[in-house]
C-alpha cells in the first residue's frame, strides 16, 4: 500500500514538472484511463472547450495524447483548489 502511494506521488510530481510520458490512446483506453465511459469521452470532446483535441489518423481511428490529457486533468485539479 505504501509503495502505491509513493508511485502515485511520483507520478503527480512528474506531471507537475512536465516529465510525464505521452502516448496515444483510443477512446476505449482513454475511458479506462480516466475511469469513465466512452460516451463521456465523446461528450467532453464536444462540450468542454479546454478538453484536448483528438488526432484523427484515419476515418475510423481517433487517438488522444495522454500527456495532453494529464495536463488537462492537472489543470482541472488546480482550479478546484
């Protein structure tokens, strides 16, 4: 349990210092990453102006950069404080 807390703290510090890792994920993976449903991802895309824009690779493949998602979540968390 203590190790998990330390890892989470290190990840938060990485995000705050800009050392986070970026990778591309599709809507299903992003929904799991954010602990929400896929429909929420598509809702955020159309209704939240500051939600990161996806990259459309082909007509059937759309991805998001997790670094941009992390930055978005961190900015939302800072606004809550």
